[in-house]
């Protein structure tokens, strides 16, 4: 297992930098979730390989992934919410750097 995952699509390839979602059963060895619960593995498309395949980088653990598992293209890049709390953290770092 590792952070690089190759994925094959039957039809259209997802765009570079798109987020792909893999539904996986949690609770395997080394997993922190209780047995039987579900978690998503998030992949980011890094390269088109040809032959309907893409190379991706995993954003979380790939432990327990299996061949032929369904992968869904989110249709957009990975995104994070931005709000007051996130912006406040940035201000703390800037104030410490200038000290």
C-alpha cells in the first residue's frame, strides 16, 4: 500500500486535479474506525496514463483498498471551506512570524 493509486475508468477520464472518492469498509487492521463503519478515501488525479487510466495521490490511508473497488469522480478539485475560524488561524501564524 502507498500514496499512489492507479485507477481505470470505462468512459471519460476525470480532469487533472479532480477529487475522486472511494467508498471503503473500515475496521480492517490498522484502521481507527469501528468495524463495519464506512469511510471515504480521497484521491487527487495527478496524471493521465493512457488506456483509460489515471494516476492519483491519496489524501488519506489506502490500507484495505482492493482491486475493482468503485471510484467516483467528484467533478471538481479538492476544496476546503473557508470562514472566520480558518482566517483567524492565519492571523495567529502571521503575528508569530513577525515577532
